[in-house]
C-alpha cells in the first residue's frame, strides 16, 4: 500500500496494523512477508493479544468467538495528523478488506 501512494503522501503517511496474534507470532510476519515480496516491510505491526484495543473500539467478532477462535471485525481507519478519524470501514467478514484504491481515495481527502 505505501508504495502505491503518490510521493507527496508517502512521507506523511504511516500504515499500522493491529493483530490479535501474540507478539511472538506478529514478529514472524515481517521476515515471512519480505521473503516473498523481496521488498522492505512498510507496515508497523502491533499485537493486541489481550484484545484490549479490539474491545475498546467495539470490534470483537462474536461469531468467531463462538467458534472457539478470535478474529476481530477487520476495520480500516484513516486518521489525520491531529488524531481525528476521517474515515472508517468495518466488515463483518474477516476475508473482506477495502481495496488499496479505496483507501488511497480517502487519504487524498486529508487536509
């Protein structure tokens, strides 16, 4: 995603992903992804193994919990430099995510 941004947006944009996996598993993602892409990993990965962030934002997926595993509703936020949420998209299906084009459209609206 970061490489798709116009140069003017690259310098001021940070991409952060929050995972329900424990930190040890999150740390394994960077070498795994870079070994496939052969490119620098441009996403900051955070662990939410205790689900505190997920619960604080109301993203707990009760259907996955009922099945015995924990997958929060996937949510994408665009937050400006002042910390104001300018756009949010939440899906019920963990396999559905907004396209890079859709996210870029929202980033370009930032003041």
